[in-house]
């Protein structure tokens, strides 16, 4: 009887597993493909029609046709979803086969979605560019693509294709001028623009606080997108909160009709900064959001001396009580991967193959474990976050290890791990739009300063060396801890700059407890990015402390 039930249970377990997306043989057959024999890709697609490698094999097939010049071997197997680079190669194949309209369709598709391949598209279409540049909607999009990537020369180039009376001409010109430091000319462009979002940029450029409030009112009542209105309101309210409380109250009344929750959030901050703590508590207790509950607990503890016990594993619970998260950690292993093909890739250490599979075909848990074991921590964290909600307790222990990885190069240093997780998600090649580099996202100017203090010679290339990057970042954050007295305050300085945080502290006064730190961060710090950054980094610190069996005292102010 026991054997019978065991068999039934095993059968149910097998049925509960996701179907295998990829077999070991499939992986080996993929590795055996011959780029000199284009038809080999067709045989693979025929043998494995639903392979996670399908998109990659189609791309490799297109590339092999172009590289070998064997256009007679081409077969249209359906190329929806292939990457833009290969769409351009496919367009060249179509041209070679006399299918000009199909080629133009692909060129236009790639041209309309990004600026990445424009040079090649122009070369391939020399003498026949009008079908690309005459569509002003596409040209306007390309100006915006360039602005977002801070390629202002490219933005100016495409702006020249827009007629002066185009609705977006003055708006885009204003943004380019603003981003390149031409403030006065930018203001004139935004004033003349009919695009309602131009009001947001006028608000950014306005130096007079009264003028800023008037522009905010105009923005709120305009047809601008809601995200611009909310961002504008936050910018104005954040600035006035630390500089002009009467004018802040006036601006706040304008926000009331825009967003009730935003209004109540900043009204609570106003009450705290004017010492009206009872009013703040009554307002916060009516707001069902984590920010309100956490700030309420901080006020009760700091102002009224009450004992508090925030529920849950979050920033407020960690810093106000010092309690570590109630989670377990378990090291992932290859045997935990259910998919046969993924298991083979990781066991054989052929990690590069992860770049060629369709991730949507696998379970988030399998992908999280695979990416973690392959050292692809950014992807591992992403998939572990997806897998966590429906995971079993045993799986959660594995997923928390993946969510809070500890590459050996960090030497289990809780402080530097907490910073690196937020800065780069442990991507050693991370390079931000502002120019920050590596694991610890160090700006070249900061790196040069650190090197001089440490007595090192410096070149920007040093920051791409992982060991140097981590040593500089660790040195810098620990220097900031000495300057500001605690890791939470140092984390704020690491993100916003020590000079800015020092000036804010001079206005606010000293911070002598964890409750005071919460009040400072939630009600006085006028930088949304830094506020969110600090909360995440401090939470990281508590999770890493739990992982390494430490008390977590370094994660708090006192």
C-alpha cells in the first residue's frame, strides 16, 4: 500500500512540473549548426519547430545567407520578431532577390523604432531616402530618440527635417537648447510652443519661486500628460518645502484638485515640518500606503516616545526596530533546474548560450537559478522577483539568495554589497547615461578624487577594472560613513553628493536616532530619487546582514 501511494505522489509531482521547453539533444544540435551550410538551420527548425532557439536560428540563417552569398538557399520561414540588425540583413536579401517593396518595408520598420542603424540604412538606400525622411511623424520620433540618449547632434540633424510650423519643432528645439545649457533661448522656445508639456520645462527653468508656482497652476490645468503634471508638482513642492513654507502651502492648494493622495502626502510633510504632529498622525492614519504607516510609526516613536512594532519586512520595520528580515537563505544548485536543456547548459558551463534562448519559454524559477549560477546576477534578480510570489517556502529560500547575491569579489562586505546591488544590480559593465561606471557606479571625477586620496595614479579606464571599482567605491562609502556618522546618511550622500546632504542637514539640524532619520528622509529630503535610493540600500543592508549572520547594527543610525 505504501508503495502504491508513493507511486501516486511521484506521479502528481511530475505532473506539477512545467513541460520541458528544451532537451539536452536540442542544445547539442544547436551547437553543431554550421554557418557555412545555411540549409542546416532549416533542418534544425524543421526538427525543433517550437525550440527556444527558434528566433536565434532564424537570425543565424539570415546571416549565413548574407555572409556566404548563397541567396539561392534562402527560404522565407517567417521572420517576425527577429532583431533589427538581422532585419537589415533580410532587407538586403530581399533587394538581391528583386523584392524592393519588401526591403523598403523592413528598412522603414527599423528606421522608425530607433536611431541605432541609421548610418547603414542611409548607405543601403543612397539616392532613395525620401520614403524614410518624408514621414514627419517618424522624424519627430527620431528626434525624441536622440534626445533621450543625449545625442544632441543627431537630434539637431533630424530636427532639420521638420518644418518650422510642425507642432513639435519648437518643443524639441527647446529641449535640445535646455539640455545643452542654452537657458534663455530654451525658455523662448517653450513659451512659443503649443505643446502643453512645454510648461513642464518652463517650470524647470523658472528661477523665481512665485513664477514657478504660477507655471505649476497653468501646467495642472493644461492638457499635458498626467505624468508631467505630477512630476512638476513634486519638483515644486520638494523645493519649497525646504525654502519657503508659506509659498509651499499656496502651491499645495493647486495640487489638491490634481491628485488627492499627493496632496495628503505633502500636507503630512508640512504638518511635520511645522511641528503639528497630532494633525500629521490623524492624516497619516487615514492613508493606506506603506509610506504613511511607516512615517506614522516614526512620529509615535520619536516625538511621543511610544514603543512601536511595524509589521512586515520593509525599510520602516528594519530601521525603527533593528529586526532582521524573517527569511531563509539556501544556495542554488544545478539539480534545482527542472528544464533538461537549461540544466545541461549550466552543468557544462556553456553560459553564453543563455544569450540565444527565448526566456519566455521557461519558468521564472529555472531562469533565476540558471542566471545566478552563470554569474548573470542582474537577470537572476529579475527572474527571482517574478518567481517569488507563488514560490514554496523551500523555493523562497533559494530565491532570496538569488535576490541578494554576493559575488566573491566583494568578500561578504555588507556595506559595499548593499550599495552595488542598488547601483548596478552587480553588472560589472554598467555604464549610466550620466557617465557612472561599473559595480559601484563611480563617476570619473569622483574616481579621480578617490585615487588622489588613496595615492593612486588615475585614468578613467581604471574604473572598468572590477577590483579597482569595488575598492574605490568601498573606500568612498566608508569615508562617508565616518563623515556623516552612519551608513544610512552616508548612502544618501553617496547618491546625492555629500555637499548637498550637508547643506540639508544644516537646515534640518542633527539626526540622532533612527526615527529622526525617517522623519528627515520622508518629510524634509527634497530629492525623490535619493529618498527611494536610501530606503532600498538600507533594506539591502538588513537582508545581507541576515544572509551572513550579522546583527544589522551597521544598517542603522544608532
